[in-house]
């Protein structure tokens, strides 16, 4: 059953920064089309459409020359804005010699690129997280998986409080008679952001254990989750559409350093393993479920419709 869904505009992860070394070219497929990313010799990350405007060679097999990407077939050079700046042996560059390019922002240890179905320029920015460059914080493991879903569905899943005590009963044992609660819903139209907290009561050694997980969304593709264990942990969760039926779901962790770095790493790995265990349970459902545009909701559900209303601003007006 199809979960076909339009692509919302926004900033999306292309790669994490440590995955794209200076002078390297990488290929990817996002939004149903082949793309390439490269890092110039000056250190700037760029994202272009993958095929040369000349005879269609794949630029992922090319090489970085200074601030340009060279086509492997005839040596045409492309600037970071997609413009062809040199054609070997030619007296002039053909008119319209360029490939599609995408605005890029690099922050939070992530290379983001802008996608808008209408081709419009960015109308909001990715917030920079000071923790990702602070020596007081340590970068932890990365979780990455391609799943059958659309970019909106996992965001809705975060506020679907009724599924937790059923689907995640073994991974996150609920305290009898309780479910999660979404509190502190805050939208900011200027920054295209949304923040809320998910408060949940678990069963720990036969007693209730109250926890809180804060969520901060900026556009559809950038999510930050924060929680406190014996030390503070940040989960950076950017999702990128591969095509109309699949996304790449990733999660990068940061942990506040303490005087016991081995304990820090152990705690983060345990937390990540626990959280990923819950995600895997969600993935199993996503693989077979059908995305319903008009679901039959009950009073037990969380603010799923509120999340959908917030998402509407990122879709083309014709949708």
C-alpha cells in the first residue's frame, strides 16, 4: 500500500559533516533524484544535481579541482552554484551550461541542503546548537536506517501517545493505567519552529518513574530531542526523503562531558540502544501501515491533528 506523500519544503540532512572530507565527492538519492555532494579545497560543502549538462555523465565519478567539480567524461567544471565555468578545448561555454544546485548550510555537525518543490529560496534557517561545537560536549554514536515512510509520519509518531503503552510495552514498560502526555506546545511562525515536551511515567522496580523528553522542530527535516540521564544527552534527528515512499532516518547523539568519560559513553550507548529498540518497533509498523490522510482518531490520541496543521505550511499551496 502506498504512503505516497508530497515533499515539504525545508532544510534536510545530506550528510553529517565528518562524512564529507575536503576534496571528496559523494553520491546520494533524495527526493526521487540523484544528487552529488562535494567539499571544495577551501572546505565548503556543495550539493548539485548528479548529471552533467553535456552528455549526462554522473558527476559522482568526478573529482574536486579547487572550488569546482570536474565531470569525469569531458572535464567540464562546475561551480558550487551549478554554473559551468570551463569547457576544455572549447572557444566558449555553451549558453545554459549548468546543473541544478541547492543552498547549503553547515552547522550542528551536519550538512543541510534546501529543497523546495517550487524552487523558492529559503524562508527560514536551521538554528545552530552551541553544544555541537562546545568542548563541554562529546559527539556520540550515529543511528541510520532507510525506512518506508514519509518525512511527516515519524514527527506525528512523536505525539501519538496512545501507541507507547501498546507497541513499546516491553522496551519502555508503562506504569499501569498511564500513557504519555504532550505538554508545553509552542509554535513560532517567524522561525517555522515547534517545541513541546513528552512526559511519560514508566514502571521501574514496581514504582512510577516520571521522565521528560523535549522536542524542538525547525521545519520538517530538523528535530532536536533533549533528555537528562545522570548526564544530559541531545539527539539530533534529521530525516530526508529518498523518494515518495521512503526516508533516511538518522539520529546523532551528543553527551555532556563529565569527569568519567567512560561512564558517559556507556550511558549514551545504553540510552541509544534503548531508544533505537523502540524505533525498530516503530519501523516494523511503518513498513506495512498505510498513511491515512483522514484518520479516525479518538480522545486517547495525542495532538496528531495539531502536528498535521503545523506541517501544512511547508507544502505547496496546491496540495
